[in-house]
């Protein structure tokens, strides 16, 4: 198929000023990563300049990013810092390194579960969400790789192992969205601590975390076999639920039930993870076809043009568990919450970022597009 609409979206999106904000936020970090991926694979300087201009716009005259609050523990806050590694490597500007140091040092006092995993946020004590693996671990590993005197990755590897141990449902052979070690949250199973449903985007966050960390650990003195095993298992488990269109449902294991829908962001995250995993040899080469089917199926289903603008639909705007610290709204983790409790939107960064990441991987697979 032709990827012309996705290419147009890639060019329009960064210049629109409509679909994202100038802020230190994990959503924008994913958008910026997509453009850095494009820069690294194609050499497109315009994409690099977009990323640099965005990040530089967050600094004040004193060379500080006021939005960063090291007194507040949120794993989401860490995600944006991954963009700074490339900027520091290319520019050598100490203002980028200062932020990397600031957030790495915060991790030394970051609250943890008794088993050693970072809390999702201080608002969610003793909770680990799959989202958090992508928010924190690629930064944690990359900082150690580039700057630490002792390159010990065991803590990061242990946190992945904890996710497999506590969030994986052996009966469903799928990952739940989250886990509460304390068993105090109303949404968790009092025996397992797990949340009740399999959210597609949560699985996507985990898949992206696995392939990005595996890439960082190539050639490093670290036992990555468990991570490779987790990736293969995740791919196999999710492929058992892949819709004929190539996509996955919002609630993965309840496809076709009332109010459930084929959701873009989780599908595209998994497409990226599977395509990258196959390209770099952690998944069999044949799996690339499944990743491509997910990417192209989403494009066929949800990418369209309206008034000269390309749009991606079918995106769950947001989803979480418990009381949202910003709005006060309680997310109860029920099936109806995931299927009806959050808006379905267009061109939200949750969906466009992995669309562009998967597009970059598809171009590496099929450069003629």
C-alpha cells in the first residue's frame, strides 16, 4: 500500500500547532521521539530542528526548565528526558546534561514497592502500571550506559521481571493494566493485586519499553535473555487476539463485545514493537508481517483526509486507574470505563506518535514507500 497520507501527516503534524502543546509531558516526548527516529534513519535535518526547537522553548533565561518538579515523584515526568540524550550528544550543550543529571538523581530517592519497582506516581502509592515501564526504564538504562561509572543494569532488569511476575495473568496469558502491591485500591483483585482488564495501550507501552531497552543494551554486559523472552511471549499472546483487520481491541480479550472498539494507539505501539523486534532479531523475521499488518490495518481503518488535513482516528484519549490527580475524576477500571468512560479522539499524540514510529519501522522494512 502507499503510505502517502502518513507521510503527509508526518509533515503537517509538527507544523500544525493544534494537536500538541509546548510542555514537558510524556505525550509530547513520544511525538518528539518519532521525529528523532526519522532523523536518525533518514538524516532529515528538519525533523531534528523541530525537536531541538521544541525542547529549547521549554528552557527559561537561566537555562532551567521550570516545569520539572523534582519534589514531585511521577514516572511520567521522566519520559521527556530521553529526548535530551540525542540533543546533548549532537550539541554538547551542558543545559541538556544538567536536566539528565537532575532527573537521574531524583531516581535515587524515588519511592518503590517492597519488591523494588518505582511507584507510578506518589499519588498512586505501591502501584505499578505498565505505562510506567516506558516512562522510566529507557531513560534509566540510557543514562547508566552513557554516564554512569559502573554500568549496572540489574535494577532496571529486575523491574521488568517484577512486571512479568506480578502483572501477567497466567490464566488469560495477557498482561493486566496495573498492579497494587498494597491491595488497598478498590480496583485491584485482593488476591493478585492486579487490575481486572487487559487494556491494549498498556500492552503497547510495555512492548515499546522492551524493544527500546533491548536496543540500548545491545553489546552491554547485561543478561537480556529474560527481556527477549518477555517480548516474544507478549507478541505471541497478543497475536492470538489480533483482529482480521490487523488491529487490536481497546479491551483486548473481549473483542466483539458491546461498546468495545478497535483502538489505534495500542495497535500502533504493538506494531512498532513487533516491527522493531523483528528488524533487530529479537523476534523471528516472519513476525514483521504481523507488525506491518497492524500498521497498515490502522492506516486503512482510521487515517483519512479532512479539509486538506490528514487525521488519525480511533484513539482512546486517556485511561488510568483511581482518582485522577488533575481532574479528581475516579477511573474505576471496569469494562465500561475502558469502552465508554474515555473519549475516542483524532490526532491525539498517544496515537500519532506510535503511528510515526511504526511508519519509520515500515520504511526500514519497505524503503520503496
